[in-house]
C-alpha cells in the first residue's frame, strides 16, 4: 500500500515539469488572450488602457464587414485547397498503388515539398513568381498563359488561385502518403470476390474502395481543413494579404488588428473566434457519432 502511494507521488513529480511547461506555453497565453478579448486594450489610443468592456469587442466583430469578408475568403481558400488536394492525392495514391515499380523513388520526390518549412516555400515561390525576373513568370509568359504586364501575385483576380495552387503543391504529398497507406491496409478478400463476380473497376472503386477508405478520407479532410483554415506563413510572405484585401485570410486580418493597428482587445476577440471555429470543427468531427440516436436494446426476459 505504501509502495503504491509512493510510486504515485514519484510519477506526479516526474510529470510536474511537463505540466508546468504546458501551463506556461499554452494555457497561460490562451487565458491572457481570452481576458484581453473582454477589454479595450489598445497601444494606438492612449485612453484605452485595458478596461473591462464585456462583450463589446464581440458585438463589434459581429458587425464588422471586413472580418466577415476575411472569414468567407478563408472558407473559400480552405474548401478549394482541401478539395483539390483530396482528389489529386487520391488519384496519385491509386496510381502508385497499382504501379508497384519505383514507388519508393516517386514517394521520396513527392515528400520534398511537404518537408520544407512554410517560410522557405513562401520565399521560393515569391522569387519564382517575381514580375521582372521570376523564372515561373517568364515561362508562363513564354507559352502565352500570362500577359506581358500581368504578375500573379499582384493581380487581384489571379492571386488567390495562385495561393491555392502553391498550397496544393505543398500538401498533396501528405494526402498521397495517407491515402496510399490506407489502400495498402485494405483487406484483399472483398476485391477478389468482386473480381470473381465480374465487377468493373468503377464499381469496385465506388462500392468497395471508397466505403472502406471513408475513415481515412475523413481524417485527411479534418487535418488539412484545420491546417488550411489557420494558414498564415506562406500568405504573409507571398502577399501580406494584398493586393488590397484579396488574400487577407482570417489569420492575416487578426495579425493586422493586433500588430499593425495595435487594437489588442479587438484583435484578441478575432483570435478567440478563430480558436472557437477550429475547436468546433474538431469536436464535431471527432464526436460526430454521439449525435446518432442510441440503439434500443430489448429488455431482458
């Protein structure tokens, strides 16, 4: 009895540094952000020194058209990028799954964009798409896909598809790896039975492969959706939210409120809303089965 209690205290002491670090790095800043969202703290206006204002910042947020424009733009970016990555990644994974030769070499090359830091990717593509000497800009103009005066990162109509394309280039390999692992883990018996029954490849894909891969697909959509919703690094390096507000995602808008306008109270409310949306998506995705009606059991005789 005494030994068990002693072991429990020893385990608690070993966990204490990690818990303290977690409190300092995560819980502490999050709590400060939540508190600041209920104040009028601003470093740009002298008389706003952090007084408690209740839900005023959230009321302002609900009626702020710029916030909702950034929110809708973020949703467009997230849905477009994740959908393209899912379709393209699944197609490449199917191709690699049926083409067994040189799979390792192709996977190694595919993993390169995913392994690069987002800041490095932003700098690389900013140089490639530079208007005067960018290599990618030169070749696009050479083949006639881009006008002589057009610059992808400065054109309000083309900049968002360009950002989406760069995100697809970076994260499609992640989808390929996860989908390929899922395909390799599927049982062979249903496919062999379908082939013996004379099922066509399209029928096998629709009736067997996709239903069996549904948990993997849901996981990919969840992880990539959350990551795309809080995208900041590449967009900040490439455009800074411009031209105008054509690429001002919600993370960029929150950054501008906090560190350019120095409206920390309102900026904290925007950041809290981002946290709230992400947590809601994650919660609904993880616990979606709890919303189903419980199965009724027969009473014991």
